[in-house]
C-alpha cells in the first residue's frame, strides 16, 4: 500500500521542544529601534584622534605617534609622490584634506606632515578636479599664518614657518593658474571666502612686512586677491562682462618664447619675444612680474642663451628701445638701481640656474658670467652678472640690505649643494670665500641659519618625490603656453606631399615702430643671429591676434600641416570610439550591483565646507 510522507521542517535543527519555543518567542517579540553610533575605521583621521594625540601623556605618546605615522604613510601613498601625482591609487583631493587634518597635530610630527603636503603641491598636476580641495587648503594655510604671526614666535623662520610660507605660495600660484585658464567659473563662493580670509591679515602685515620673504608673500596674496575679485562679477552685477584677457603683454611674449624653447624651435623671432619680455619688466603689476620671473627661472635652467641675455640685461648694457613705455623698464639701468623685489627675483633665477642647470655651461655662467661671447652688441661681447659678480658689485657699491639678504641666501644654498660633490670642491671653496666677504656683523649668522633651514627643507622634499617628474611651475607654464600660444606639430618627413604653391609675398601686418637697435647673438661658432628689438605699442585691450601664434604660422604651408594633423587626430578618434564600443559590450556582463557599488565609490568623498626680529627689522625699506 502507498506510504504518505509528511515533510518535516526543522528551522532550528534538531533541538528540544522547550528550546524551540523560546526561540520562536524571541523572534516574534517586537524590536525597539536603537540609534547606531558610527565609529571611525582604524585608517580614518578623526577629530578625536587629533585631540588624543595632542593631549596624550608621555607614556601614551609613543602609541599615538606610531598610529599617526601609519596614517601619514597611507596619505603619502594616496598623494602619489613617487608617481608624479597620477595612478589608480592616487586621490589628490582626499590626500590634501587629510594632510591638513594631520597638520593639526603638534610637535615635530607636524613638520613631517607639512613636508608631504609641500611635496604634493609641488608635483601634483594642476587639474580642475582639485579646485575645491585647493581652496580648502588655501583657507587653512591662511589661518596657519595667523597662528604663526600673532604673537611672533622667538623661533621666527623656523622649519614650520618656512614650510607654511612655501605651501601658501604654491597654493595661491595654483589658484592664479586656474584663473588665467578661466577654470574658476562657478567658484564665486570659494573666491569670496578666500578673499575674506586674505583681508583679515592686517595684524600679520604689521609684523611680517619687516621680513623680505614675508613681504613678498603678503604682496602675492594681496595681488591675487585683487585679480580674483575682478575676474568674475558678483551676483548683483550679473550683467557685467567677464574679464578674459588679463594676462599682461610681457607674459604673453614670455609664453611664446617658452613654447619655442620647449619645442626646440628657437629662432630670432622667439628671442625677440624674450627681449620684449625683458623690456616690460618694471612696467607691469607685481603679480605678472613675479610670474615672468618664475617663467625665466624655468627657461634659464634649460637654455644658456636665454640665461646670458638675462644676465646682460641686469648690467643695463643691452641697447633696448627708447620709446614709451620701455624707458620705464628696469632693464634700461643696472641691477644697482633696481627695486629690491625685482633684484631679489633676479638672484633667485640665477641661483636656480646654478643649482639645477641642465648643462655645466649654464651652471658656470650662473655662478660667474664675466664677459659672455655668446651675446654681442655691435660685435663686442657683453658683460653679465652672476652670483660672484654681484658679490664684487656689493664690495664697490653696496647693495640694499634686502638684496644682500637674497644674495647671502643664494650663496649659502649653492655652497651646501656643492660642498659634498667630489668634483666641485674648488667651486664650493670659492663660494664659501665669497660668502665670508659679506660677513659684516652678527646678522650674517642669522641669515645663513635661515638659508640652511630652507636648504634642508628642499633636500628633504626632493628625497620624497620622483626625480624625473615635472614640478608645479613647469606644469603651469606648459598649460598657459598651450592656452595662449599654441604650437603646431611639425610635418613628418616620411609623408609625401603634393607640390605646394609659393606663399604670397604679401607680408602680414606687424606692430608699428621703427627699428632702434640691433643685437647680434652668437648661438654657435660661425653662426650669428640678428635680433631686431622693435618698439611695440602696448594695446589698451588685448585683441585676439595677440593670443595667436607668430605671424609666420598663418601661411599656406602651415595650413596644410594643420589639415594633416586634423586627419591624424580624426583617425585616432575613430579608433578610440571602436575601443569604447568594445569596452561597453564587455561592461554589459557586469551586474547592476557592481555598477551601484562603483557609483558609490566615485561619490565617496564630498568636500564641504629676540635676535631674528632685530636682524630683520631694517631689511625691507618702504
């Protein structure tokens, strides 16, 4: 006969009846909602950890220091110092925010955090994705400056203070770079908040205006604040047109020359742009002048001829134009008559060329120029000023105290750089001897000590980053040159082209003005380039033709090159679209849960809101 099987369900396994009944009662009982308290993950930087670190007892201090060091190593990897700020493991905005939080820890650990932040700001690409976190860092460093300057500490210009000043300078140059590229649209709230922080530096200004480095930083902050307030109108002035062309004329010519040096197409026309840039020095605002000197620092490390032309301009021996507004430029006179800000910037450019020059000729010329055979006026070699030449000038006609301060700083940095080199002992001894000739009173020891702190910071930061990566200023000028002075790609030699018609003999319109001087520049033995320094009328508003490349690029040959380049780029776009289609087909295999998880990962981070005093007192003259 058939057997009916009864299906048994053992939800809890084979257990006793009483135990099963108790489990059912507990499950059926109503549950009361409890508020869960989120605890930070072990690798998360929290406010409680910072308070615990700062208030830890001597017995508990090693434990918190070990934990802080672990957090710093994670943030360092996320900053991508060894990869140039790029890679799948890199998250620049998050690393900057976490570093500003870790910098609130007191003690020597703060200096280590500031060095990592300084290295990240020095190597990270100036991307628009980093703008929110960049403004956060700018506002934070302004508050750090207030803490360091009120009241002024006895250890003025310590490692912490020098790092804070360097970080502030890099942050605001990054902001100005985005302003020049018109990337700050929609950042009105950020700009207004940053302007408010900068405006509340009155008491700091009274203290740090006595120091040359502090005065330069305050001028930079005030200049950028004024520029940013005029870029985008406020909501009340919505009908006011946006100011677009606020880059100076000298900066535009300098960017065109930088583009020529970068593409290794240096010609007489591009060198003429360098001369025009030099004639503009002293006639433009502080911000663009400072940026031009940064550009010259990048160029002179790579190009010997540019360095020697700048050194010759410092002597006042270049026969530049006598028409307005060039008669007001600083290059019409020697460095002895320059203001201390411009002279200090020139010394900084020469120091960088002496330390980081790509060839030995560049380094030798920066240390001591003397008579330069590569730059001739009417066939006669021109004298130039190097660091040792400036020391000799200081002995005959004393330079101002602030310029002497910059010169001592440069000589100290150069001596530290050379003293450990086995093949440059004699050069290091010469630099040390020149430095001792400027040893007049007790201020010498203080100034040299400050320079040693600065050099120590630079060496520590350089050990943290990849030696082959581009630094911030070179990345900035690459972007600005591509934006304001685009350079066309050269024509491939293997491609056969149809015969082209001869370009029209009609010359393109040039800027008005007669030729007033000629400079012969001997680039290689047996080759002389004639440079014509033409006075150019400075336009009141910069039309679009000043933002275009040189006039020679508009001929028929270069138009064919543009067409050929467009064809190559179009093929690249088609091939990239095919790869994208294949990738999309593979993505259809992924589950919806994985897509949602990836979306959450992308939106994970949301960014919201007294001896030294006596020495420095007379360095900066009003």
